[in-house]
């Protein structure tokens, strides 16, 4: 005779109350560690799952859940307590990797941030006069030392800097932009949309591949608020092309009394590698006569996320007086990191002290020594792995010099039983996660973007990923 199936009511009776579960000594220890609200939230969610199993008559799944209830609760609380934002090891060879947080800070800059974040500071207090001061002075002094610029303003990213410039100089008026510079970069940042949000009207000039000085001259009217020159990020237009030289455009704007704003983006102060020699620099744009140059703090400058606008005192003062500036300005931690990085640039020590510049300057021969050592260790530990050392190319990233090929040496890895995408997933699951490239069913590592002190972690992660069933 078949045993009758338990009813929903019978199954629901097996589910303990919240108070009953909380009497378990293991849960009291978890509660002391994480707090009662956290325990209650996860416990109630588990008991809700148990009720669903009871309603649907899933006796086996219900019993399994209740048998391991305390252990599952502890596991979920532990996992939930882990931070979502974690450090990763970037083994892709893309130096300014937007998805991985762009430029890493130097240890000294990070320590400055920690110090200022954990204490009061003279953010807006003039210590000499004993009265309210200006938060911009901290970064501006260093930028003036590095570039000889008259003034600067710092906001939360380069898009904000462009937005502030547009709203300051051209609200309700036209902005001239070459059709070849109407770019879209990561995160759906589009120049036409920024202009609209800034309260200006776009006036397209020239064609996609050819824009002449005469095109700008013909487009100038009494309604022109500014001319915007935009650095092409992540792409190049080659072949039958033409664009006016910067000094030609400067002469036209000055003669017409119209400010020229150049959105440089990458924030390169000086080329750290010959592959980037053609990349425009902030100093070069300012020297040529641009009224304002906007650029990012966390790209080739090597600092924190920020948007910097550098230029003439009159133009920068006008941007600071704009009420929009207060909504876009940065906090003390950003300014602390920025001041530290700009100090390295001003002292001439940036090439050695700023991680992004140090990585870009690494020679392929230096990377080869490290790559061959890694390959030898992997082969010794796991002979079944197919490990090769090959020549390759790194990328600057961050939209800078998209066609530049920076010579490097790669380590490629293939497993006899596991696909490359499976190995890459296992590496991402490591703590800390390791991010690598996958090419032609091989996992590819570029040690240019791996600091030497992380190589032991990288090796352990690789061996653990390769050994997993």
C-alpha cells in the first residue's frame, strides 16, 4: 500500500518559527558578528523559500533545506557581507582599462587619500589668514607648477568639465563642432547630447573626413558662443582626410572673440612611450592658444576620477562662477589624490612614481624576463599545461592612441581538458579576481599591467584554476 503524500498543511508544520531558529547557539554567534537585522533578513528569506516548497508539495527539497538551515543561513550571511567592489589583478595589458577602474593610484597618493578621508582638513580654510579659503587652490598650485597654466577647475569627470564649459560660454547659443569630432565614447557619452544638456545648440561644421578652416569661418555668426575641438577617442579617421591645424583655429577664434575649448580627454602631460608620441598633450594645446583644455584625471594623467579644465584666468573664473560648478565639484579625497599625482608631475618624478606612466614605459625586454619566469614555474607545477611565451602588443586604453601598438611579451595558456573561457571564468572567481584575455581558445596574460608584487598571487590563481575539476 502506497504511503499517502503529506498535505501542504503537514509540510508547513515542519517549518520552524523565527524564534525557534534563533535559539540555535551557532546563530547567536553569527548574530553577534553581523547584527540581528542582517540575520533576520536572511532567515526570513530562507523560511519564505521553505513555505514555497511546502505549498508546492516539494517534500524532499523542503527537508533538505530545513536540515541544513543554519549552515545555509551562515553561508548567505557570509557571502552577503562581502564587498561588491573589490580589487582585481589586471593581466589584460590594457593600461587604462575603463572597466577595471582606469588608473591605479600610487601607494603615496592612496595614503594621502586615507589620511585626508579619516580626519578634518583645510579643504576650504586658509590657514595663514584664519578664514574661509578656496578648495581649488590645492590642485591648482600643482597644475600651475606642472603646466604653467593660469587657472584650473576640477569637477567629477571630463564629461562634466565639457558640460560646464558649454554652459558657461554658450548657453542659449551655438557651438561649432566638426562633423568628424561628434564622438561617442564609453557609457553613451555623446558630444551632441552634452551640448544640449549644457543649454547650447550644435552647429555642425565640415564633413566627417574633411573639415577646413574656411568651414569654421563660414559657420561663425553673432550667435556663436564657442568652438569645441574634440579629441577622437577609441578611433581614427584615416585616408582622404583634412583638418585645420590647432594654431589656425586659435587664430580664427581670437580674431572673432570666440573661445576655443579643446576636449583632450586623455590628460597626457608628456608622452611616456614613443607609441604615444603623436598623442596631443595638455601643455601643447595650451601653448597653441586654446582658451580652455578639458581632460580626465584618471587616464594618462594617472590620478583619480576627475575632470580638469585648465586655461586662461578669465575663462576659468567664469566657469567657477557658474552655479552648475557647485553641483559638479569633487570632494576632499579626490583633491588629495589629485594633488599628490600632480605633485609627482611637477617634480619630474611622474615616470617613476605614477603607476600608469611606469607601466607604459616598461620595455618588452623587461617584461620578457618576468614572462619566461612565470612560464617556467607553471610548466614545473603542472606539466600538462600548454604554456608559451610570445611577442604581442599592449594598449594604452582610455581612448588614447587607439592605433598605437606598444610592444610587449605575452604568456599564453591552454589546458588539455578545459576550454579557455572556463579557465578565464575560474580566474575571475579567484580572490582577488584575475582578469585576462581569451584569444583563439587560449588564456593570454600581459604582465605589463601586473605589478611584480602581485605575480605570486597570479601564479596561485592560475594553478588553482587549472587544477579545478
